[in-house]
């Protein structure tokens, strides 16, 4: 570091502007800085007056002192001139860097605008496609159900098994279409909120009842610790319901058969009710936890292939909680399950800012 400073100073001494008072005001400042030294020495008489400035021999120390004092202005002029050159070069470099940063910011702003437009077009496309898919899918599922119930004629066992597969896949496809429609509504219009009083216990009863068949099919034990407190949330009931459905549905989907899921309620404060949902499933790697709340992202491709899903559930959770002034986080490691921590609103998030 010190060697670099010496090199920089030495290079400045070789620049012509270092000695040009018109282009380098530091040169004049250094001259003025050093000038009082010889002037004061003459005024105060710091040498025998008989010597004057005449050279008195090789060991005339007074003459050397006089020379040193009179060279002070020159010395400081050169030093300050070099510092002025260094400062000017650094100022020019800083201006160049600032110009590059501004140019990069302009490019980033243009790219960001293009990405936002692409997001808008994608959301609009998804909305249109899913709307167009839902109508014929409902028709197909209706005819499949009629065939399963033999309302259109007798069906042999092989055909019945094929219809069961068709019905299951149709239900899965409809669920993904509904996720896309929900994402198109909630993620594009996440600032719209119509808060109402939402009693917590009936809400939780509805969530558990919806997922009871899946819990029983996989022999999973759901524990509520403690029982839901007797209080009311304040928010959009459908969005809160969607948040709880997605989190509990994920816990069920990624749990091994015979496992346990815990839904824990913390101590409520004035604004928020802390909640945790923990499973004993496959877990989430640390590097994947940064993007699992993004749209169409899951922990990895194999997760999607093994468990299915559109990759929208957790994005909807984050958006649904954010509009209520709440947040969500995850604590997990591979092979040791996942614990999602979040809050539920206890007062109107549109009235005054919430402390989240």
C-alpha cells in the first residue's frame, strides 16, 4: 500500500500540469504555504547578521540553513502540485466511473421495464389460456363422471379403471388451472384488499376438513398445538384461506406416509398471530430456500416430477400474507422436514401501517 502511494506520487511529479499554476491551483497554494518560513526567519533574525547570504566556506552551516529556508516555498509548491495532480486524476476517474454507473443504471432500468412488460404479457397470456382451458375441462370431467357412474351405459372393469385414472388426472389438471387463475388474480392485483372479521376456529375447521381425506389417505397425523385461539382475524377471508390451504397442502404433499404434521399457534400480540406449520418430509436445501417463494419455482426439478404441482403455491402464500402486512419464512434442511413460520393479521392492515 505504501509503495503504491510512493509510485503514484512519483508519477505525479513527472506530469507537466504539476508545475502549471494556471491548471493546478495546488501549486500556488503550496508556494503560499511555504513562503512564511523564510520571511519569518528573516524578520526574526535567526542567523548572525554579518553573514548575509554570502557563502563563507564548505562548513558554513548558516548558509545551508538559509538555502533550506528559502527552498521551503519551492518544496511545498512541488509537493502540493503533485497532490493536486493526483486529486485531479482521481476526480476524473470518479467522474468516469459515475458516468459508467449512470449508463449501467439506465440499461438496467430499460431491462427492468422490459422484464415488467414480459411479466405482464405472461400473466395476461396465462390468464387467457387458463380461462380457455377451464371450460372444456369441466365438460370433460363431467362426461368422465357420467361414464364412471354408468349413466351412459354399462362399463366393464378395465374401462372403469381407465376412467378412474382419467378422473384423477382431470382433477389434478383442474387444480393446476385454478392455481394459475389464482396467481393471475392475486399476484397481479396484490394491493386490493377487502378486510372483514374472520373467526379463526371456523376457518381452521374448514381448512382441516378440506385436507382430511388426504391426511387419512397417507396415514398422516395432524396436531394443532394448542387448539386455535378464540379470536378473529381481520383480512380477506379467501386469501387467508388460500394461504392456509397451500401451506397445509404442501406439508401433506411432502410428508412421508405415517408421518406427523404440527400446526402451532404462538402468543398473539396487538397486531399479529404467529403460526408455524412443520412437517417431517424431505426438507429443503439451504440454497433452494432463497427462491421457493418465487412463481413457478420449486426446490428442484426432481421435486416437481415426483410430487407434481405448478410451483405457484408458496408464491401465492407470500403474496397473500404480504397484502395483509405479514411475512413468511422457512427453516429446513434436507431429510429433516420443513417448518414454515408466518403471521396472521389481527387488525385491519389498510387502516394504519403494521409492524412486521
